[in-house]
C-alpha cells in the first residue's frame, strides 16, 4: 500500500537569496500597496505623498526624486526677485536702454575731445603712470561715432569701433526678445573668437604704450 501523495513541496530559496513574505490582503489595496508601500502613482507614505512624489522618494515611472532646496537669500535679494517677478517684461530692457542713453548723453555733454587729459573724471592708470589703459580713448571714440566721424573714432580706439556694431546687435536682439518675445537671428560667436578678440585687445593695450614709431600713433 502506498500512502496518498502529500502536498507539493514548496521550493526552497537558494542560499543567500532574500525571502519575501506575501503581502497581507488587509494592506494591499486596489491601487497597489498601502502604508509604506507602493500606492497610486508611485511610493506611498514611506516615501511619496498624494501625487506619487515626495522628499527622497520615487516619483512616477520609478525615477528617484531629489528634494528641492531654495536659498532664502537676504532681504535685498528677496526684494529684487520679488520686484523682478511683478514687473512687466519690458522694464529690464527699458532700464538697459536708459543706461546706454545716459552714457551717450555724458559723452555728448562732456565733450571729451576738447577736455584736457587730467580732466575729471579721468583714468587713474593714465593719471598715475602716464600709460594708456585698455579702455583709454573709448569715451572720445564714442563722441566721434555720435558725430559720424569714424576715422577719428578709430584713431582713439579702433577696437571699440570694430566691436560696436556687434555689441549693438546683441543688445537689440536681447532687448527685443525680453520686451516683445521677438527672436532675431542669433549672432554665432564661438569661444575661440572671443578668446582671439581678448588676445588682440591685450596686444593692442601693450603696443599702444610703446615709445617707438609707428606705435606712438596709437597713443591717446
């Protein structure tokens, strides 16, 4: 006589494997797992809130969520940010235009072309050492540009005259985008071009102070 076959033996977990306990039906809900488990949209109370996303938990799709942190800043920073959020989008470009207009107005009213070298305000480097700084002659060049005398402007600072059209276009493109949402064709300037321009400016700043011809013609 052979005994009736008993229940089928349950497979034993392999050595080192993690043994999982079946979920309690009282814990498992229709949408997933209850407290400290997986809920609708992601992880439940143990890691995620009602929307399936919580601090340090896992969001929809199983992606880990990094808790966001916003630095409160000081009072001045918060004030500036609050004013920026509440101001119309054209305020920033209008303020920049005002600064540019103020610089042009100063150049026109001060008439730097007829002012003596030590007239206030003056370049501290030139006043103390007699050498031209990298920006010396820029105000006079702007004055001549505003009077449509490009040769005289280039004589005082030809790099400024060369860069002025590019700077003007970049400013207009930025202001139009900020104020009206217009997207003008972008001016593609690579980092190599910028580095090359800075190198030429540095060489120009040195050569214009050499006491030999023809470099003495660059002295302002």
